[in-house]
C-alpha cells in the first residue's frame, strides 16, 4: 500500500512539474530568457517571444568561436500576447537537426551566428524568427524560420527548387536573411563546389497563408 501511495505521489509530482514547465508568467519568462523578441503575427497582432534554455551552460572552449560568449542548452520558445502575463511553451523544434551531437547554441557576441534573430516584416507580411546553427568549420549554417499564426509560433517550410520537395531548413551563411522592399525574402548561401563556387542569394516569395517560402530566382553575389 505504501508503495502504491509513493508511486501515485511521484506521478502527481511529475505531472505538476511538467505543467509548471509548460507556462511561465511574464516576470519568469523575462528573467529566464536568453533572447527576447516581439513579433507581428500573420494576422497583424503583436506577440512576445522568450527563448529559454534548460540546463544552460557557457561553452568556454567552443572550437568555432573561441573568443566569443556561447551559451548551450536545450532551448524552448515561450509565446505570450503583448498584453498577457502568461507565456506558453511552443511545440516547435527550434533548431535544425544538423547540429547532431553538438549542443544547441546561442552566440551572445555575434547575433548573426548561432542563435536567433528577427526579420522585420514589410508590406503587411509578418515578422519572422530565424534560428541558425553552425554545422561546419567553414562557416556553413543550418537555418529554420518561424512565424506567429493563429496565436502559435509555427515553422515556415521551404519549397525545393524542383517546386515539389518541401524542406524544414535551409543551408545558409552568417550574412543575415532580409525582406526586400517588394516583400520577397533574400536568403544568402555559399558553395565551394566547382564550377559554380561562390556566394549566392535565393529570393523567395512568402506564402503567409500556408507558411511556405517559394524560390523565385537565385543571384550570384
């Protein structure tokens, strides 16, 4: 009987902890956040995003950025309406899978490298949250893009150049992603493969209704 009581109590405690971790009040979200953003949603509403790390540490010997401050942890996004005191953890995978056995990272010294940055919308398009993580010593990054729609932070997909395959991430470099004046999105990338070695930008149209980026053309920079 005591064993049954102990197991029941443990399950209740675990459920309480999980519930507690799924929401934060504004002061908790602000104090725990490694990065903070305010995003305009697809519908035109304002939301606050807090990036919070579980088990966060400082990497003092990260071999791709030895002189920079790098935080590592298991990161989650918490979202709250601009006038709300409640932030809810979002059910999204913030980083691409390519970091593999290396930790999720936020570079506090150079915000165009590992971590998150905001792309401010134009022409009534929503603001975007971009995550990047370096995957090679040569400066290649894997990028994911997010937007707020229907009160949730949701991943934006990439349509392949064949206009058939859909991808969750995009290979890029440290140069920032940006909206162009006409509402398209410029994504820079690089290749060392001959004979086309060089730096390029792929310009995408953003279908905000379906949260998908559609490549329009590519320029060599």
